[in-house]
C-alpha cells in the first residue's frame, strides 16, 4: 500500500458513530492503514450514537442475536481493558409483558436455543424480587436474565476512536463523503468529500447510520436501501426523593423492557442522579437533515400511565422532567443490513446500517464482522443471511417473523 502522503489507505471507513469507530479500531488493530471520515465533528449529537445510556441485553426474540451480543460483550471487555477505563456498567435485565405476548414467548425460545439462563417470575414473585419497586398486573410475567449492562455511548465512541488512533488510524472530521467510484486504474475505491479532497482505499466500509439511504443513492444512483430514519424521544423521569437510591444499579435495580404495544424500555438511574430513563421504542419518520428535534407529546399520556402503573407512585408520573431527541435507522423487519454494496463495487465496499434502535451493544461485533468481510470476503460466527440486502428482493418486508415488530412508527405529524 502507498503512504499516507499519497492519500492511499487499506480501508476507508465512512461515518464516525459507534459502528464506524469500532470498525476503524478493528482494522487498524489488524495492521491495515485506516482512514475514518466523519461528516460532522467527532462525537457530534446529530446521529444515533451520542448520549448517556444504551442497554446491553442478551434477551432477543430473534434467535440469531444472542450469540452476537455474547461476542460483543467479550469484545467490550477487551477494549475496556486496553483503554484502562469503563464504559459499561453491568446490570440485570428484566423483560416484562403479557404471558401470551408472542415476542416475549419468542424471547424465551431464543434464550433456550442459545443456552441463555433466565428465570420467569409471576407478579407476586416479581414484586418480592424487586421489593415492590416495579410491579406487573395479573397475566403478565417477568423474565430475569444476567449479563446485561448499561453502556455510556459518547464515552464508548470516544474510547474506540482513541484506540483506533493508538493503532495508527487517521480520523478526519467535517469531511462529508459525496462520491465513491471504482478506480479503474488500480482497482481501489476513490472517495471524494464536500471539501474537495480525494482519498483512495483498497476497501471501503460505509457506516453512515441515518444517512445510509441518502449516501448509497448518491454513490450508486437507483440503488435504494430500505433504511428509514426515525426521530425518537428519550425521557427522564424524576424519582421521589426517598426512593432515589432504590432505582440505581448499586441498589440492584435492573434495565428493563416492557413488551407490548408500545414497547417501553428503561435503564436504572445512573447518568443523572434522581432521574430514571423510561421511553417508548418508537418515533416518527424523518429526514436526518431536517428533523423537528421536538419531543413526542402524543405519547406522553400513555407513557405517564405506564409509569404510574408500574412504579406505584414512586416516580413523579405527571410527565418527564427532561427529554432528548435521537434517531433510529429502521429497516422494514428491524434486522440489520450488513452486506457488500455489490454492483460495480463488488465486494470492495461493505455497508453496515439499519440498526433499527438496537445496534449499539453490537458495535464491537459489527466491527469484527465487517473487517472480516472487507478483507476475507466473508465473516464466520454470524448468521449473515438475515442481514443481506437480497432479503428485500424476495420480500419487501424482509425477514418473516411470527411476532410483531418492536418499534412503533407513527407517520410524521406536528407534535
Ligand atoms: C434513543 C436511542 C436509544 C437507543 N437505545 C439502544 C439500546 O438501548 N441498545 C442498543 O443496542 N442500541 C440502542 N440504540 C441504537 C443505537 O444507538 C444505534 O443502533 C447505533 O448508535 C447506530 O450507530 P451507527 O454508527 O450505525 O450510526 P450513527 O451513530 O448515526 O453514525 C453514523 C455516522 O455517519 C456519519 N455520516 C453519515 N453520512 C456521512 C457522509 N456522507 N460522510 C461522512 N460521514 C457520514 C454521520 O454523521 C454519523 O456520525 C438506541 C438509539 C437511540 C437513538
């Protein structure tokens, strides 16, 4: 490979969120000269990977995710050991919902087929287990599992970027990639930015998050990837003063997911003392360059009722005290897109996106997988067939599942 002065790299990674940062870490660690290009400032807040908490849970209704989470957990540990500080805080996971909810039943089957340990609790047992801090009605169950964690996302992205730099990667921000062409001369990929700079790479990995569809359309006109950006709202609720410590990780409170319509999730009180994150897994379709940044007031009544019912008046349930906006990148089946771009690029360009509101925990595994695909032409230890673009040619809705989707999508409105 040529030297950096000639702007030649073994691999160019487009996008500096968690996926691009993990990829740059993985490829630079393997000794490949690596360039990461980010369109905004490093650690900006306009994509999906910023903020203060993400959940890591092994429990999934789809049988092909738990092994990826387990691989990621090992890789998170390795990265933390390498950097020397923590970005991940171990917790217990509690999944709750009606006993006959098909997704929750699928979680149990997937735990069994992946040998993931869990305990099923009825309402009384759950009340005893968590000392009445969270309760469920008759006909519901709680599924308790270990190996979960809360991840600090901005700190985690910064960690992988620091490690990539340490392994010799070059990180350039405020570099929006506008075109990518197959270099007929020597077979690599030519990448141009809005600033007028050009770089050449033997391989390219595109991890553009909510901008994936736009970027792919720009570089391969007519090629539409079904990834829809969705604006979602994170909500923080105030814990009544005498109960503040009860809802912390130290106090033994779990991360949780409430199955049903809507799917509601939360993490223990960590980032803002006295507040707890509880939000709806859903949002409104948006253009990532023209989003509203507004919170979803239409869901607050429903969420407030859920909080009042589940937390028995120990939280102030008349509304969240703080909200933040963030973006999911939805595919029709909520499964990831991890594939070669194909066409004139063949196997030289790998795309990884459509993480559908549940990708953060997988970052390190995705980095490993796309590095294998870019340099070995394939990746083992992952059921890639579920993530290929071709699934949408067979069925526009993608992978067929016998349970309903988790993320609620509401058409754009004025709220
Ligand atoms: C509120 C919220 C809660 C979530 N909770 C969880 C959770 O609990 N657990 C979990 O596992 N996951 C969770 N997720 C999902 C997870 O955060 C995402 O799946 C993950 O962050 C996606 O990362 P990414 O790198 O694909 O995208 P991004 O972080 O958006 O990164 C893409 C990057 O590409 C850059 N880019 C785009 N186009 C270009 C271009 N042309 N040139 C250069 N750069 C470009 C963008 O600026 C951006 O920085 C949550 C997401 C949200 C929003």
